[in-house]
C-alpha cells in the first residue's frame, strides 16, 4: 500500500495539461525531423550494466523483475528507468552506414525509478515522459543536437508554460550518468526553490562503444557514432502548478489549460433561467468556433460564488459571467484568473455578438498568458542575487533565493557547498555576464571562467 501511494495517478485535469505539453512538443520534434518509436519497458539487466557510469548512477533506483510465468528468470529484467541501453541495442542493428545517419527518434513512455521520498509530480516511482535518442556521424553534430533540444525546451517553457527558465550546462557531478555533457532548464518555483524541468545530454561515444554501434563513413572508414538523449516528464506539470499557483489554487497558462474559458450563468428567478442559459450556450458556441476551449457550468444546486471558487481553484484562465442584466443589453463580463480578484481583473460589457466576442476572448487569453510570464519573470529576477563571497552565498540561500557567482571550484568544493548550505549546483547559465565582470571564484579565490547558480532544489 505504501508503494501504491508513491505511484503516479493523474486526474483528468492533470492529464489534460500533460496532453497539451505533449501536443506542442511532439509537433516541434516532428518539424525538426524526429520520428516517434517505442522501446520495451522491461530491459535485461546486462544491458544496464554495459555502460559503467550509467549502471552506477541508476543502481539505487532500479526496480527488478526476477520472476515471470511463475518461474525464476535466468536474468533479472529492469523496469525501464530510462531507455539509453535498450535503444542502443536496437541502434546497433539499425545503423550500418553514414546513409543511416543522423538517426533521430523519440518515444512517449512511462518510466520507473525507486524513489523513497516522493512528491506528487516531482518525484514518483512512475512518471510519464518523452525521451529523444539520436545518433550522428560527428561530435559536432551531436553537440549541436543536444544544445538545440535544450533550447527547444526553453522555448516551450517561455512560450507555452509561461515559465522563465534559465538554460545552461550542468557540472560534472550533476550530469546524467553516462553523458559527456548535460544541459538543463532550471525553473524557479513559488517558494524560491529550483526545479530541473528538462535536460538534454551529449552522450559522446560512451554508449556507442558499450553497444558497438559503428558505421562506415563516405571514405570507407569504420567508427562509432556520437549520440544524444533528452527528455521532459510530468515534472513539468508540477512545475506549472508550483510556479503559478496562488492561495486560491491553480493558475494555468491558457496554452496549457484544458478549459480556457468557463461560462457561469447567473439567475434568481425561474423566468430568467432560459434566457441566461441560451446566452451562455451562445458564448460557448462562439468560443469553440473561434478555437477556444470553453464550457458552461450549468449545474443547479451550486451558487455562482461556489462555481467561481471551484473554477479558480482549477486554474481556468478566463471566467465569463452572464446574468439577466447582461442578456438584456447583449453583453457579458470576462474575469482574468492571473490578476487579484477585484475590478482590475474584470472587463464589463463585453458584447455577446460573435464578431466582437471572439476577438475579446482571444485578447484576454493572450493577456493572461503574457501576464503570468511577466509575473514569473519579475519574481525570478527578484530572487536571484549575484554573490562574490561564500558568506554571501550562505546568506542568500538561507533567505530562499538563488545565488549566482563566479565558480572555479572542484567536485569536492561543490559537495562542501551542498553539505553546508543545502544548495546544489544548478547550472552554468548560457547567458554569462560581460567579460569585465567579477571573475574570482566566490569560494576558492581562483580565477573563474564562468558564473554558476546555486540554489536549494526539489
């Protein structure tokens, strides 16, 4: 029973958000030449063990199947924690010549990692994700692919999730097990903690050599391919919740909201009911025909106030109110979820006429999308502090903010910061300060080529 409580279960609302994440990303993957495939859930343990760093990194999180069909298995099967090994087993059979490259595939799947301390969406025994796997003829192509995909994730975060992530490179100790380099998007949650929202890995030739994935180039020489892998999981749903939620409940970006507009009818007298409902149904028809995801809440036995609170908690971006007076003048009231309750969040007298209502709905949804991003950017920027000393870092981290400063520390120095402050190395941001900025490591005093971000994280 305890294990069941740590498994993933998605409500229709969470699944709906996930579907919009999947739809946007899947479309962009295909635009860039990636094709969807599928690989087995159960992986022979010997596959996992082929790449030494990989098995070492994942060993504590593996779930093993040791019995099948009532018998002990000759070799344990690992319930997929990630698919690099089984993918590469297949790549070795699919790749023979430079004509087979680049090989660009993605799969939408579930994975299992034996997390002992779980948190909904963020760390669960099972989660949904996409994982891209590619093979290339040169190191430069693989590096370009890894960077392109993390930048795509960053674009998604900004444009769709309204999350102003910081994209950058992980340290060696924080990199994916078996990768040469790991790139990341780091999102700031409402409590100031960091969330690794997506990663892209340059695997070099590590798995290619372990699985003997070779190809013959145009000159007839035989060599190993260069590879990448990259993924975003249901953790992104948790990120949206924790980045935008407030004391009232969820605040969903319109691009991800399963319901973008909810229409609430208001009447007191029975003779008002038919006219109000007819107007509300007209609003829904106009919205749907304009490509807006809308529905009416015509439930009886619930007051309008109760419905307002219900849909605010679910994060619906726009509420449309229609009462008898609105019907009489042919208008409605639109209320934005991204703004505090009050007159500033309301637009009165929006015409019910489809030619005017449809543009108004689109304009309000665009305003909510932009408003959530604007608020998130302001919050992020107010919670990142540039530091020049270790004492400053400690003070910043203790205050629940991110510390950014020149870094030239070793793996041991990084471990010390984590042990003493609880902050982990998040990334070397792609956006670095100008050359004349401070370049002295805040911990060691040595010359630092880059600034890094440290923060407490989920």
